C-alpha cells in the first residue's frame, strides 16, 4: 500500500506499507508530485509531476518528470522534462480467461515464491556484475601474494646461510616483552579559596 502527499502544498512524502506485516517498508520523497500510478502488474509505481495539458502557467515546470519505484520503495529511475503533460502505463492485453485467473488466485502463494526466487536470482546476478571488477582485483592480489610467499620460502635456505643459521621466521628466536608506559599529557593547577 502507498500513502502519498500530492500537489504543490504537500511535501511529496511517499510511504510504502506492508499491509500483511503492518510495517512501513520505506519512506521516500518526490517533491511536488501530483500523480501516483501503479503499473498493471502491481510491481512498479510511478510518481509524476505533470503540468496541465490546457496550457497556462505552471509554477513547478522545473520539477516536471517522473520517478519509478519498486513496490518495496526502491527507486528504479528518475527522468526530468521541461514540459511533461501525462504519464500512462501501456495497457496490457488480457491473456487469461476467467478459469485461468481463478487458478492463479488459488495458487498465488506458489507463484509468489516463484517470483521471489526470480527476484533473488536477478539481484544476485546484478550483484555479481557490480562486484566483478573487485573480485578480479582480489584474485590477482591473492595470486601475487601466493607467488611472493612461494618465492620467499624458496629462498629460505639461502637466507639462513647468509644469517649464520638464524631463522627470522621462527617465533622461538624472538623474546617478547610487554611494557606499559604512562605519559602525562597535560596538567593544570588551580588554587581554590575557601
């Protein structure tokens, strides 16, 4: 469910409610929006600032345009236009007859799970595409560190010969001492008269 403050006197606040859980999923803003339209599938919402088709002076001409949102309140896109008169979803043809619609209503939970699964797969693919470069850099870094570690291990015998048998990688060759150092940063003396 959507609650929106519309018109030039409203703040343009939009609240996306989950009516099953009785919680606000998101609070967004589209300043001066004067239309809210659900798409025919019920998965996308458009908020728009449109000016009258009849012409005349429209005081919010700079704000003309639309925003698309998911039903969960995530902004999908935003477009601005100097003159924007109307936003309409393209009508969809009726693909189901009455019996098929009834079957869909009966199995809505099953279809809901399929849609949720498809949404999660798309989100995962999008995440993998967005992080592809980071993963490639991380993989190159790990390969380089492995090569350097192997190179260092390969040189261990020669390094120990140069150091007279001393192994700098062996923790038993080190003496660990713990010390506590207290430092006075500032002092201030005040004379208090009684």
